[in-house]
């Protein structure tokens, strides 16, 4: 990073640009900078915003080229009432992604599993991307597009058992890596995933720098982050309250599995 | 929660509404529901979106009345390029908040520390709220409004030593509680903070339910989330790169301390 870039970073004042200079010093000296990984993040209605913002914050510090990709350019609703405006649409975005990323949000995921344009985009982008990734129920969408057939994967705990309906093997781990597929558990697993992928894209030092900037030394005030920790009563209560949606997700997964010949 | 509300929750499909019925069954049966805590979250330019979205996700599941409060109703920029549209403005929002919350984002925080309208709002809202809270550099703003004078507090590691300039005592803990002040460390500490506050507002069971829904069983892939863990080289490099901004923050904190007679 030369002096001018360094000052620009300070002026910008966000967390972006706080990574060490990368190996490609020659390109940087020439003023062009190293090539930025292109990360395509699927955006869809009723997604969980935290599923997106955890990894997005890491990718932003990593100085990647992030594209928020949706079917149309209209702002998309999220669980917390904030909207996200896409920066790219399906018809222009499927090629040349280094990373395809899919966030979760159960009702939104189910609707998207039934949407042929979304499935077609994921198939096309996923077959070309270097990494095919998800957080939370996003893996159901990857599965519905046939991208997890024959792979180990995970999802939010209340739907991860549906993955085998689409040809995947479920692992009860927070972040599951299998060749170029990286899937993560529910919502907050996106931060662990973001750091894991950052290390793959730019090395462990870059990932550690992001972790320090985000002061990611978690101290959950309770031990209730998994069904095992939370206990049967709480877990079954949530399963019951989400029952109708989980059954809808199962139907969508079975239908997708049928189309995939599973 | 009666059957109609339960179905409405299922239809809505977001994570909100998945809390157990609260104690006020009589009000619920009458169809009015228990009073929702009113949470006012300050929104300002160049804030870190994850500072907001971590706690916001918890508060949303908790079924609170969240108000995103800014000086004007225009959309506000964040570190990751997404904008947040306020739902309330300073002139209408300072009274009747159960919780005042301030997110961080260093450059934005510094600008806001120098903005009299922001400081006036924080003073007024903070003196009336039941809880006065922050994540990351947000505590510098609380400090500049005189709300941390005589309190223990924390902030992002690279500026927490500035809090005594505004009359606070810095503790190197992830979430610091002192009477009705709750301040948290950098960025990701917002999730620990959100669960801590959820337990205060609605009890431990409600907080554990949120933790399970968000599958918050963190597994950082590296040990680099604090200066001690990351080591001196990485820590000093970040301090150096943020040096100009940290010095600006120090000047703003000294000026605020002077106005507070410290």
C-alpha cells in the first residue's frame, strides 16, 4: 500500500483497507492493486440480515469485490425490517464469481427453493465459482440447485436433517468444508464462516487481522447455542413453533430431490 | 400467545415471535399483549452495520418496539455500503425509551461526538432511559454526552483507554455492566450484549431461546480476537494504521471531557 492509498484508507475511515499489503507488490506499485476476489452474495426476500452482514463485514475488510445479487434490482426485505438493495441481477452476475454465497431465513429460503429463476442462477453460478458457500438455511437452496449432491454439509439445526433429501450428508458441525463447498450452521455461524473463507482467500494472517478488528473473542452469557446445550424442552418448543415451516421446507426438499433423481 | 397470534407468527415466518408467552397472560388474552420495551437505537453515518444488526436481531426476536433514531429521516451510510433508513428523528424520540443503544464505527463516532444535536439527544434520552447501552466505539459517544461519568465502561480495544478522559473507568471486559449502563467491546461483542440485555428485559429463558434460534455457539477458527491473543505485532500494526483516527478520537474525547469539567 503506498502513501496515497494509505491516506485514502484513513480518509475513508471504515474498517475496509486495514489489511496488510498482499503479495502482489508489483501490481500495487503500478497503481492497479492485486486482483480482488469477486464474491456474489444472493439476496432474497425474508432473508436473515445477520446471515449476510456477518460474512459481508469480513469480506469488506478483506477488500473483495462484493456483489449483492437478486432477481431484480428492487430493495429486498429482511427479518429485522431493514431492506437490502441489490447491486447486480441474475442475468448479469452468474459468471466469474470466485465465491457464491447464500444466506438463510427459513420462509424466504422455502419460497426461493420453489423459484426456478433462483435455482437456475444458483446452478449456473455454483458450477463456475471457486467456492460454493452458505450460512443457515441457505444450504437448503444450494441443495435444491443440486450443488450439495455427494457433499458433506450443514444448515440451521432445525432443518439440517433435510439435506440428505437432496443428496448431501449432514454433519453436525458449525462450519463444514468438503472440497470447494463450505456450509455453516444457523445465523451467527456466519462470522466463523467469514473468517474461515477469509483465510482461504488471503491467508491466515489476513483472517486474524479481521478477527482482531471485529474483536471476535465471543463470550456468550449463556450456554444455549445448540439443541444439546439448550436441552430438550426449549428445543422441542422451537421445533413445534416452527413446525409448519419445517414441514414446508421438507416438502420443498423432497420435490427438489425428486428433480435431482435422488 | 393465542392460536390466532401463533398462526400469525407462522405466517410471518421471520424469527420474531418465537418467544414463549410472557407472564402477562391476562393482557394477552384480552388481545393487547404485554407492553413491549421501547428500544431506541442511534443511527449515524459511517456506523458499523454489524454493531447494529447483532443486537437488533436479538431485540427483534424479543418482540420489542425498536426505533432507529437519527437526526434526519434520510438513509444513513454504513461501513459495508448498505444504508439504514431511520424510523424516528431526534425531535420526536428522546422521551420514553426503555433502552438507549449506540453502535460504533470510529470515524462516524468522532464526527457525531462533535455534533451538538447528537450530544443533546443522547443527554436527553440517556437521562430518561432505563438502560443506557453501547457496542464498540459507541461508548465514546455516550461518554461525550456525559453519560459515563463515574461509571465503569468499555469500548473497542483500540480506543477504550480514551474513556477516562470523559470520566469513566475502563474495564477490559467484553460486556461491562455498572448500574443501568451496559457497554460492550468491539463489533461482535454486540451479540453477547444483545443476549445480556434480552435476559434483563425478559428473563434468562427468553435470552436462551434467542441464543438457540441464532445458533450462537461460537467457534472462532483462530485465536486472535483480542490484542493479547493476536500478539503485539498485529496489534501495533492496526494501531498504526488507525493512528490518525485514534488521535482524532482522543482530541474529541479531551474536548468533551473539558466541557464535562473533567
